[in-house]
C-alpha cells in the first residue's frame, strides 16, 4: 500500500465468533483516535455479522440462511444447502467490503469455512490480512482424522501464502509451526497487549499470612484438563492445610469440576466461583498470593502462543506457577517472579508447597514480580498493525 504516512485508512476487523474479544475493539479505538476509520464485527445471537463503531451498531450482514425443515431431514441435501448458504454469506460480506470501500480487511477466521473467497478478485487497493489468534494446528487420530487435520492445516498455509496479502500471529512459534522456518516471508508477529489499568494498578493487598491463596482464572472447561490442578491440590493437603485454591470463571463443564471437588474431599480447600467482569480482574487477581498459568499439552497448538492471563499477571506483578513451555519462559523467570513446572500434578503440587512452606520465598517473589511489571499497550499494538498495513504492496 503506497499511501503516505499521513494517509487515513479505513480498516474493517471481523472475527467469526459469537462474541468479540477485546483486541480488535481496543485497536480500532486507538486507530479512530488517530483519525482513521475502523469498524469491528462478530456474530450476533441470531447468526448475523454485526458491525460496530465503538459501541454504536452501524451495519448488519445477514448470516448463512438456515435450511428449511423439509431439507434439513435429508443429510446430503442439508450439507449442500449449508455449503451454498455459506457461499452466499461470503458473497454478502464481499459486497459489504466493496460498499465500505475498505483499505484493509483484517480477518480472524476462527473455524469459519470458505474464507478464501473473501479476498478473491476484490479491488486492487483493498488489502486482506488473516489473523491467527490461535493456530488451531491439530493432529488427528486414525487415518480419516489425520487426513482431515492435514487438509485443515494445509488450508492455513494456502491462506497465508496465496490468498491473503499478509498473515499475523501472536508468537513466532505459531508462525513457524504453520508456515515453516521462513515464515517471515508471509507473516508478521503482533503480540497480545494489556489494558493500561493492568500496568497502572496499585496493589493494595498486603501479604496476609496463612492460608496462602492460589488463583486459577479462566473458563472451567474439560478441554483445559483442570483435573491435574485438582490432583495437585489433593497432594498438597497430604502435607499441609495452609492453603486455599479458587477457580474463577464461566463453568462450561456442566458441574463436572464442582462434583470432582466434592468427590476428592477438597471442599475445605478449593472453591469454584462465578466469572467476574473484565474491569474487576486487576483488583480480584491481586487479592491472591499466587496465580496459576497451567496450559495442558493437548490441544498441542496451545503451546505456540502465550496466554492473555500470563501477560496480564506479568503486568500486574503477580507471582505465578506456570507451565514450562517457550512462551511462558518469556513472561516467567524461574525462581524470580514465579516457578516453571512440568505438566504433572506432582510438579504443580511441589511448587504450591514451596510457596506455602517458605514465606520468605513468596515475599521475595512478590517483590521481584512488582519490579518486573511490563507489557505492550494497545497504542503500541495499533502502531504495529498500522505499520503492517502501510507496508502492504
């Protein structure tokens, strides 16, 4: 894109999911403050794509039309209908991009199909960026599973190299996993940012003594394999009762972990609490002694980018127990602002016990973590995106 540095762009951000994560609205807000036009879109509850300028709904694109009941009863016909309906949906989005005369369309595909249609044959001045917040690199089981995974993984390579003008990833490891060692030919790394309140928040919760309190903040989901953390807590109870562990987040396990806490006799030590509003995260997190950033080994692609919680804990100056994998090593210096552990209940329990049984260690790590507070801001991330947009040919 050859426009000069002062050129005001129109950028459309679209995420094919039912709720918008904070990244795009935050970046779009910064761009608007700089004089650019930026809209953000995601699915609404009815399956349409809705476009927002800040909090103001500006446009709606009808989503894929549902099959009539008589068609839905016939599997092959239903599949054909769904495919054609999604093609029609992609064509409606293309029409919207043309009417808006966008300079850049920034697409986070999630699990959306046929996103190769979006940039195909569009106006030359319009540039398309595909954004992999999670690389979704799967290793299927069995012949059919491996075949499907190879197809999906191969499509990501084609999107990045052929269909889109540029790709973005959260971490170089993810880019290399998808595109190979020469990934920088087709992609850029733009990391996650943190809100200013995380960096500016003053921790007013002094160390209280026993019990030592641990926090897991995030969705209570079976895919996260929280059994390991609960087993670690059970192992700790065999040595001491001087700790408490809280899980805070939306429970999408249908009460599975609530029942597991009761079955393992952990109710005096472990609580599963409802989610909190995002603006309450700093004050809630810093009320605890230690935060947990445990990432399971499966799905394997979770190992290729840092977690937003890990970045937020670094910004807040929280001591952590974190899974020992490459992105976490950039946030946690072992024995300084936290402890890096292998993905086993025994290792997690050993780390918890160190914090419980060695108050001096906890005090020192809290002090170190406060000194090491840092994190990229949304202004910095928006600047990286704008530099990328301006560099597009």
